[in-house]
C-alpha cells in the first residue's frame, strides 16, 4: 500500500479520524516526543502480532524517527498478512520539521 506523508497524516488527525498508528521507535524516543500512536518498538514487533491480529484488514500507519525502521516494520507486517500498512515518510524528524 502507498506510504503516507506527514501532512496527510496530520490532516487526518486534525479531522479527528480514528487511526491505527504504531510507533516502532524505542521507549525513550517515544517519551521524548510522540504523536499518540501505540508504542511497539521494532525489535518487539513479532511478539505483538497476536494483539494486532484484528487489524489484518485495517489500515495501519507505522512510523519511527526517520522512516527507516518503519519501512522495515511495514515489510514485516506485510509478510505477516497485514494488507494495508503505510509508512509515514520522513518519520518524526519530518513531522517536527513541519509542525514543531
């Protein structure tokens, strides 16, 4: 599925849309700054597949600091049968550059 820009995601959040957002950074990064997604660090993603199973057919947006770890998370989730995974391009770095 096509990835998502920070602007598109911010617009959807601003409209109050309920989204499935997974932050694949480390806990300390999440504590420093987050946009409200569910924290599941990339390394622990395989252990959390059961709790995500009801989202197999739903849109899931993954993000990290720059977009690299979330690209890996997208590939992993897609291989596990999740059909609508989108990576937030540019990650939190791009988000903060645009929205502070």
